[in-house]
C-alpha cells in the first residue's frame, strides 16, 4: 500500500509543475522593422545589410516588416518595379528568421498618373505585391500569442488613401472570433491608426499629415473586446509609443531607412524594435545599426 501511495504522489507532482523546458517554450522574441525603402543603390543595399546583420546577431524567432519594403512602384514601369521586389526577396535570404510582410503605400503598383500602366494592368495596385507575398492580410499563432497582419491601403484618382475594405473587416471579425478574449494579440499595419506625430511635428504650411484612416473607428470598435497588446505601425518614419486605456500600446516603429530615406536622421536614428516575450508579458528596445 505504501508503494501505491508513493507512485500516486509522484505522478501528481509531475503533472502539476511545468518543466523548465515547458516554461522556456513560452518565451520568444521577434523584431519589428518597417520602411526599408530598398532600391538598387549601393549605399542603400549596404545599409540594409548592416540592419540584417544586427538582426541576425539578436537571433529573433521571426521578423515583422511593416510595409514599404521597396521604394517605389507607384509610378509603374513593370520591369523596374519587379526588380525592386526581386531585390528585396534576394537580400532578405540573408535573414535567419522568417519574415512576415505587410503592404505599404510604396508597393501599390502603377497608381500614379505618370505611370505608363493603368488600372487595367494585371498587376495594378496590389498585383505586384501579391506576386511576391501572396496575401494582403493574414494571421498566425505563435506560443500562445495571435498575430494579425492587415492592409489599410487603397487607391483611387491616381492617389493612395488609408482604409480597411469590408471584405477584410469581415475576415478580421471571423478571425478574432476564433480566439479566446484573453489571448494576447499583436496587430501590424502600415499607416498608423493612432499617432501623435501630426500634433507634435506640424508642417510649415500647418497642414496635418494624419493619421487619416477613413474608417479607423470601425476597426478600433471591433478589436476593443480583445486582448490587443500591441498595434505595430510604420509609414511616418517616426518613433512613438502610445498606451491607450492602460491596455494597448500603439507603436510607430521609426524606419530602417530613416528620414529623409537613406539621407538623414531628421526624426532620429534609423533602427528597429526587438521584443522579448515571456508568457503573456513583453519588453522591447529600440536598436540602432
């Protein structure tokens, strides 16, 4: 009888206490970079390679890229535009971690009036981006966290604008309905949905530059019931960290390219963010290269 009792106690102890290996599996890291603005110029390629070398040293589980991977395809010219995406695809092979990309405005093919192509072209607007990255919006799960990548860009009248189309909103509603309200969620998009940049950095002409997402309130209302820990944003080449309601942090992640792109540090040094996740909490740091 004593032997049976001892076995029962041992099994109970084993099932109740996670092993060190199990605890370690809950921890992970990722990098958020944005606005690479890659093009075929030696100083830009070498600059991006320095950033990638730094990322590889930090050894994240994966990388989120917040749009404007290339610069730029809005003015059309299929051969040149395609070569930019090919350049980015080739260069990022040096990264040891998988990369999850988000579309930016500079990746909307042929939308400007000076473009030799128009809206009848098979690659117009999203087509060239989808040729290389396939999906405009998607989600994935990693070690108990849910990651959502959104597209908030569209084009009309030879210009881009920021909005979430209804099909994507319907998809997002269904996607979030399949997770527990307690699941930590990270959302990535290009144009910021919450920002103070336009209040602190007013252009000389006094015209505010955004954020200006036409139906942003629809998205904010949709995500309110969920445990949205982070919304990661790009576009502004401006670093800001805004906590809303003590719950969600809206972080605009500076830029790999700096500002002006690859020519200056008007809004601070070029860099990216490294996140360390432990269970349901996280820390992050800004990394220069």
